[in-house]
C-alpha cells in the first residue's frame, strides 16, 4: 500500500534528475558553490542545527541576506530549508539586527554588538527557553550580510557550528576594487575578456552578472568599486553616463558595494567648456562642486573619486603650477558635503627622466604631508616602481604620519604572467603588509600604517586593481579567482595567513577532500615564488617586453624615456648586474627609516630576494648558496621552470579529485605557463650571458633557441592594453 | 522488505535533485535545450520507439553523433538511453552509413541514399525480422550528424516519429558564416560582446564555446565559417596565426564546419616582404601559392579565401590596373590544387563618387562574367546599397549566367536596431530569395540563381554575416538567435517558410505550449516590418547616424564622400522625397531585366515598399491608402512605434509561459526598442517636416522634443565598430 506512491515519486524524481541539465563546471559560481555537504556526519549536524531560517526585516540588504542564506542552505544541506517569520519549534538560524529583529534584540547581545561598528557581526550559538539558536547578528543590515557569508563559509569548509561565539569586523574601512575599464569595454591590463560594464545597454539592461559580481564582493567584504580606468575619460562624468553609473549603483547597493569613479583632472575643459582646470580658479572649483551635486543627486551614496594626475600623460594640478594636495583638496571639498572621499594616487612620475624613478613618489609626496583635506587618502602602490613580480615595500609607508595612506595592490597579473599563469598572490600581498617600516620603532608594519593604528587615522583604505572580466569564469585562469578572494579577505583582516586563505578558497571552490586540498595549497603557496624565479629572481625588475609586458624583454633600450626601458633597471655590464640604490648610487635606500635603510643598503644584510634591486653586484660575487651570482641567477631561472613542472605534476595527479572541465582548463593553462617560463628563462639567461660571458652550468637545461630568436619574437594583439 | 532500499534511494535522489544547481536560463543552450518532453503521450511514444541507441563507427564525426544523440535523448526522454553496439531486443534508433554500419547496409536503403549526396540523410521507420527500427542513415558521417539533429528536432518540436520516411539534402553547397571579427577581438558591426576567438590563448586553449559553436552550426546545416573580418588584417596569414586557425579547424572538424580566412590583397607586401601585390607578377602568384601550401599543410580541409578588394579603402587588383577577375583568379589558382574556393565580394565602390552607388557593383562585375576561374564565387549582398532595413534585390542576380553568385545576407543587425531590437529576419531573407529576376523568364527567382538551378552551376554558396559574440546568449538579444537559426535553415532549404522556421525555433528555444508559440510567432513575423516602419518606410534608406549607424541621422551631409551621407539617398526637398532611379534620374532600374525594370520604374506599379528607393515623389502624391505621401510617411513611422508597443503587450502577457530570466531580459530589450522607435520616428518626421512644411496628422503622437534635440544626441562608444 505504501510502496506504490513511493515508486511513482521515485520515478518522477528519476526523470527529474536525469533530464536536468548538469550545469557546466565553468567556474562562474566562484567560491559560492553551495553544493551538497559531502561529509555525512557534518551534513547531519548542520541539518539538525538549522531546522528553520528566520530573517526579519524588509530592506533590500535583508532581502539579499534571506535569499543568500536560503539558496546557500538549500544547496549545502540538500533540502529546502524552512523559512519562518519567527523562531518556532525547531532549532533556528536567526539573522538580523536588534532593530530588524525583536528576537535578536531580546537575546541581550547588544553590548557584544556595540564594538563591532557598522560592518562587523557576531555568530553565536545560544539557548533560549531550552531551545537552541544560531544567531547572525550585527548593528547594521550589511553586517548581517557579511555575517551570513561567514556562516555559509563555515558550512562550505565543513567547520563545526555547534558552539559558535565569534565576532569579526574589518580592520580597514574602504576595501575597494579598482577597475581599469575603458568606456569601449577594453580593460587596461585586463586578461580575462572585456569589461563587465555594458555601457551601451545601461541604464536599461541590468545583467545578472552585475548582481553576482556584487554578491561575490560582499562575500569577501569588499565594499567599494571604482568602475573606470585611472587613465580616465571625462565622458563618464556626463549626464548620460551618470545615469548608467546610477543603474549600476542601484544594482550593487543591497550588497553594500559603493561605486566610485575616476576623475579626469581636465574634465572641466573637456566636458565643462571651461578654458582651464586650474584648481585655484573659482570657476573650476564651482564646476566640480556642481558636478558632485549632480552625481550625488543620482547616487546618494556615491563613494567619491580616484585620481591619477600628472603621471604618464594624465593631466593634473602641476599643469597649472599647483601641487598634488591643491588638486586633491579641490575635489575633496566638492564631495565632502556628501561624505565622499578622494583617493589620490602617488604613482607619479615627471615628464623629465629622474636619476631613479623609484625615488619620485616619495620626493613629491612626503613634503605634502599634513596639507591634504581630511577626506583625502593618498593611494600608494605596494612598491616604488610598478607592480613588479616582487618589490620591496614603498618607502612612503610610515613616512607620512599626517596623511592616511591607502594601499594599492594589483590583482590583475600585469607583470605576473598575465592571464595564463598560476600565481597565488596572497604571499606577495602579505610580504608588503608584514614589512616593518620602523617608522615608530620595531613593529611599525605597513599593515599598521594602512589600517590606521600606526598614525591614528580613522579614514583607512585598501585598493586592488581588479582581474575581473567577461570571461565566463570571471578571471580567465581559474586560480585567478583566488587572488580576488585573497585580496578581499586580507582587506578585511590582514592578519590572516596566506595558508588559511588558500585553505578556505580551495575548499569552497573545489572540494574539502584533503587529498586535493593539501597538494593544491602546496601548488598555490609556492606559485608566486616560482613566477618570480623564472621572471625576475634576486631583485631584478622591469625587464619585460615593450608595451604589453607579456614575455621577457631585458634588451629593451633606446626608447623615448630611459625609465621605460629594461637596461635602465638591470644595468647589466661586464662587471655585474643590478641597480645601485645605495649611497654610491641613487641612494634611494635613504628614503627608508634608518634600520631599513641600513639593512637594504648593506650588501651583506640585504635580503637576497632584493639583492639586485638595491645593489650592482659582480658576476662572481658569492651569494648565500655559495654559488657565484651568475650561477645563482642560472639556477634561479631554472628553478622557476622546474617549479612550473612541479605544479603540472601535482595537478595531473588531481584528475580524480576534480571535475573534468576545470581539470582540463587548468592543465592547459599550466602547459602554456611552462612554455612561458622556458621563454623567460632562456631569453633572460642568453641576454645576460652577453655581459657575464660565463657558461650556463652544465647540469641545467640549455636554451632551445638563440638569443636572436627570442629577440625576434613579437606577439601581436596581446590582450590587456 | 522492499520498501527500505527504495526509501534510501528516494532520499538519495531527493538530495540530488534539490541540491543540484538549477542552470541559469541565460540562453547559452540556444535551440539545443533537450529538456524533458512535456507532452505525456508523446513522451511515452518516444520512449517506446527508442529502446536503445546504436551508433557504430569511430570517426570523430560519428563520435559526435553518438554524444549528441545520447545527451539529447537522455534529456528529452528523461531517462538514460541504452547505448548498444548492435540492435538487440528493444526497438532501436540506429544511426550510421552503409560503410560504418553493417545493419544499415543490410537494410537495403542504399538506393534511397544515393541521390542524397554527401550531406543529405534519410530518416526512416522500418521493420526488420518483426522488430521496429528508426534509421538515421546517410552516405557520409556528416550526413548522419545532420540527420541526427533533424531527428532530435522532431522530438523537440513534438512531432510524430512512428512512421518516418523523409530525406533531405541541402540545396546550396557552401553555407557559410562570415565573422567580421578583428584580431584584437573587436567585432565590426557586432553587438553581442566581442569575438569568440581568443587568439591570445590559441592554439593551446580550446574554449568549450568553440565546440558548442560548431554544434549549433551543424544543427542547422552551416558547413563553413570565415573567421576574420573582410576588412582584413594580413597577420592572420602568418605562421603564428595559421597554427591558431588550425586549432580552431581541429575543434570544428567533427561537426563538418570548415574554416576560411579573409585574404588581405596586399598581404604579399605587408607580411611577405614583396614590393607589389600585382596579381600578374609571378612572384606575387608564387607567394600566394606558397602561402596556400603552408595553410593546407596545417589545415588539409581549409575552405579557401573571402576577399573584399578595392572597396572602402581595402587594397585590390585595381591598385595595379587589374580587374577583379584577375585578382580572384590568382587566389583561386593558389587554392585550386587543394579543392579550395575563393569568395570574391561584389560589394565595391570607387574612390570617386558615383552618380548612384546602387549601380556600381553591376557596372563593375557584369562585364567580367565568364572570366572567373571555376572555383570562384562572386559574393553579392542581397541589395545594391548595404544591408538596409529593406532593399530591392540586387540587379546582379540573374545577370551573370557564367558566374556562380553567392548570396551575402547580414544576420547581425547593423542597420536593424543593432543589439537591442527584436527583428526576425527570415521574412527579409525570403523577400530577396523569392524575388523574380526574370533572367530566364518568369520564375527566375534569386533563389534559383543562388542554388545553381537557374544557370546550371554546381558550385553554389550563401553567406551570412554573423551576429555571434561573447555575450552569454551568443547574440545579445535572445531573439537574435532566431536569425542565426533561420539563416542556417534557409541556407539548407530556401523553400522553407518564415512561419515554419519561427515555429521550429520557438518550440525548441522556449516551449511547445501553443499559448506561447502562437503569439510569439506573431511577434516575430511582424517584427521586421515594424522596424522598417519606424526606421525607413516606403523605400527610404541609408538615413542612419554617422559612423556607428545607431539611431537616426537623416540630416547627415557634407562628409568627404556624398554617398556616405543621408541627404544623398533621401533627396528630400520642398517638392518631395526619394531617389529617382528611373530614366529621368540615375536609371538604375535599367540594370534589372525588362519586366522588373518596367515595374520598378513605373510610379504606379512599383511596390509601395520600394517607392522612395526608385522615385522622387511629391509630398502630396496620393499613395494606395488614399493619403498624401507626407501623411502616409507620418502614419508609417507611427505604425512602427505602435508595432513595438504591440510586441511589448504580447510579450508581457507571456510571463506565465516562460522562465523569469528570459522573460525579463526580452522585456527590458523591448523597452529599449520602444525608446529607439520613438527616437527614429520623431527625429525623422521633424527633419523631413522642414522640407514638407506640412503638419503631422492630429491623431498621431507628437514628437517629445525639438529637431535640434535629436540632432544634438551623440551616443558615445556605440559597440560594433
């Protein structure tokens, strides 16, 4: 009697399961997969702990919380979670603020919430009248959303949720992506297709990707996005485009993601019809005020402006004999009434060639300390040159106590193999964040300058140049997703380790199976060093190909600016190689605080990874391994290639642990990377050998072609420019 | 005893179904959805008829057949179809050729197969030893694949498959897409994202989209694709790119899709280092021969070249005082040894302004009839100007009896609302194909010239300029898919009606529910006329905005070429409007065969849809409706807007019949189209009113803004250039 209906149901389900298209494993879902928990014990515990879901309130953000928890739990628990208006008989997951939820208000946790500010949250297992509850509580709706993503992450990574008592709040206030996206949808230094922003169909058409983009950012705590390239086009500030930007802002708002724009300094001339953009001209100041009024009318929570001025051809205040602070302050005054901020980039260099480009930002900005408005952040790249595979930290960190400095990391892999290389960048970010500036004695890390604790700033910020495009998997390389992820996680909490972040990401993106998690983390954690080895070991830098930066070009010289050539940076000659930035050279080391300057300036003390950054070193100089510099260089380049081959071996052994689609994708990309690694190794060693005149050690693989062959290679239409 | 395991299985299935991500209804699957058949009776009949699947053979194409039938049937029947090596006890679906399948060979259908050539197929219900079989049989593997797609279509559209006895073969041999894709991945006149071809990652990385692109083309019988823009870049003929093209060819080959390239006529200079590209120079001829050898070595089934020469700035034989035939023949000789063809475009115009651009192709090519090599097709656009919303058929059709003419249609909507307008183009294609040239008396349709029956050519071809890009749904607008689909279907069989094709497409792409199929077909079948009405009614043409062709620009004048302006074409003045192409004017009508020339040249006989194409007509001339020309113009523009609003109303009423995602997408696009329709109507009427000096009829909606407002509109970064 009972069997029949069951059978019918079974058949129905069978047809459901077999006819349903299996979604492609194309990476679109990022780390937000919400697939069924595979660990049976954990699954059972989770199902028991979450008998129903209670999310009260009706703001768009609370609606997003409800939707995310519901779809997340349905997927992870493999059953439709019951959604209730108020906790009933079953153990409930309750999410809300004291304002939106009477239940949360009555739990008496308001005191615990107070220190969490307007973005923090509390995850708490609690008992009430003998029943168990799990709370996701915060002072604000967005805090609840951040807490919900944290909670889902606990399930995705198979953590125990039975005795939760954890709170979290961001260490940095403005956690922002910078999109170098042009209005024609090309992306400067973008290697994953084209710009997500479909300007032509905006403001009418809201692509589902915009929502999923905002969701992904919110899940890692990113709360701002600069939509446009720092090499800016003033048109984005015209009425037509402001309406389009407003439509994006509307789509992002429930997820706590504010929009910012790049402000082209000459916009008052180009679209305003003025004859000048001089920041001291009242009409120019008035134009920016009116423009800000217009923007804020359309986008009340507009974040503010990011500006690249007087750098690489961009106009700026110096065109009118004004300094960077005068330029920044004019814009800051325009957005101040609305709570907007200005992020003013320190990445500048003169029209005239400096003796050492590494020194310029410090020389220009340090004297301006204390002259910026309260709502200005100076945005400083992690190093003093330009997002090289490895750079020592920028000497400005710690050096402008009266000015909040904002970190600018590059997530997109401009100099790191572009779209085809696996390079997990968290270790690179951490290397800078953990560096000690000694600004206020030992322990004055860069992170402390950025998070405001070093110089007591409440306005703090961190930016990452996005690696996101229209490629189905967002980042071109599946492992590029890990860099977006790790940037967000570190922006929220820079004390996390690269290993912890990789662990989370691998589990959420692929599987919790240790046989996969462990080896793949090993791949990730060594990958940045591997790329540095085959590109720019021992502190070499800026020796890439002309213009597109894809592939090696140590021979680049005789361009219209010496500091855009490779020979300017490696200074290889018969005697040796490296840029002398000590007292006998450009003395850039003097820009660091004395303990650092002393270490970097001393050939014996400088960390070997920065050796040729700071010193011109003889070919036969004995490095720590006991080898000569030349031999060491050869071994390092060779190690880089071997590192890629090791990644290939490990990945190949993962075939059983991962879906075929992503397995093949990553395998293909690793094959490309191996070719590129050999290209770098052979081209660089053959070129440097023309100076060293020493043989490549016998036990290393010989270059496959002549130097001339490599110098002739000229890939066309390299993406990203 | 039996209940327990069933229950466990049930629970397992439950968790499978509920946890499985439902795939987004983002249109990626095109018309190849293979979702469960909803009609219970049909489903049951299909399941009964297809007890097992037998596909023998091991060629890549047969493997594709097996994979497609298996996944298609699994989806459509909602159960895993049994795959066997040979027919067994159950009624079997057997697919193969007499060569690959002994079973098929033994059915004795070889005689029925013979006339089907190397692409045709037979679908046959048959009995053998008292058992039922359904055969998909052909002379070649690719015929089996085409037949398999036809068979799947029968199921997708809920047709009876119990008494099949149908055969089909293509009427035209080369059915080719033309991609106007540039090597930097921009697409000229492309409105659905960027080029599919990820040149940078080729040849290593084979995107799944390449396979799905080939599958979709094969499903509608398209057997060739020109990968690159007719405004060509010679670099695609260099070794690096040939390797990339070969990788694409490898990916497409199982699906019968040949690759072609555009040949830049000056390539011997640009990449060959020669001083000339003169087709009479032996060294130039030798260069092309060697280049062809090189290409065919990498791609043994390379299709050949498409050439745009001496047109809009492209180099060509005329640069050296040679004619088009001399240019085409040189390339034809180079690819002839390999069976390659040359498609030489007739879309040319002089550097100097002609009295009527419509006459030029005829004047240049007609005298060359009989001078082209056997493996040259002259590719002629459907009309004599340039893919206007509506054009009378090109006078070259029928007029070159000794030369196979290839049709060039535009699928991408350059002049038809670009990416945002719903315009089903099959009626437009049919209007040209069904037009009677009278070349050999009544019934000498354009279609008969194209399919070779009119002038007895065995080399035949048809090209469609693709509307495909990286947008997730391939074509930007969901209904753009219908144009790709209908081009392919008509290329295979131009006798199909627009209604039949729409019926198939709607059923496969959305649902078989009549409550949806009927109204949506109504939308589709009227949509092209609607767009013509609000853009260029009554034979108006070429009055769009400068450069990007997005939006109206009847006021465009004073450019460096008169025939690139709007006033050249509409010739509006105080007296009237229209281009006099009769004896009193440019006499372009004389290029048609006498019966046509007489009809088009006579103001009373010319079809009203071509009125202003051929005649300059007074504002007060009484048209067939009894209205004055001016009033009629006003009503037609107004009808265009109303037509869009009608589409909106119908679509809005479809919400229950379609998934929310595609419903909203199309709704948004229809909203954009309504705005654009009003923009066209108001801008054109206000502008033409400055000549007619007559009022817009009282009962029509008044323009929302002034003419000056519309003339000032200047959308930036319009895609597709």
